[in-house]
C-alpha cells in the first residue's frame, strides 16, 4: 500500500488503539504487503471503504471476515468486522501495530 489511490483488498493484521474512559478506541489499522508494512488512520480506512477505493479483511474465529463501517448514535463512525457482536470486537483484540 503506497498511497491514497490504492485499490484492492488488504489484510489487517494489527491495530493501534487509544484508551479512553469509555474503553479502547481504534485509531489506525495496519498490515503488510509483501515485505512492506502499512498503517493508515481509521478515518482514511473508513473513507476508502465508503468510496469503494479499498476493502479490508482480517481473521476472526479462524475465518476471513470483511471490515465494515459502523455509525454510533452520536454520528461518529468506526470500523468493525462482520463477525463482531455486542461484546466482541475482533479488531480490538489484534496485536498492536509497531
């Protein structure tokens, strides 16, 4: 992943998180493309998904699942996986990106 015009499917293998009084919040997702590692802010990943510029997936329960955009009642957007439920966020349990 070399720039903002990339198109394709990218595997998310790590995340960066911020801890707030409400819990952990995603601030970036990352992975690797061959030998190159990539890291992009959540807002950019959301824009790419919504604009259909890129798709992201990760492993959950031994299967690959797509990332989706979720909108809170407040209007704030975040990323989730298709396998997430009310108590489990598979993105939050990924290792921390370097």
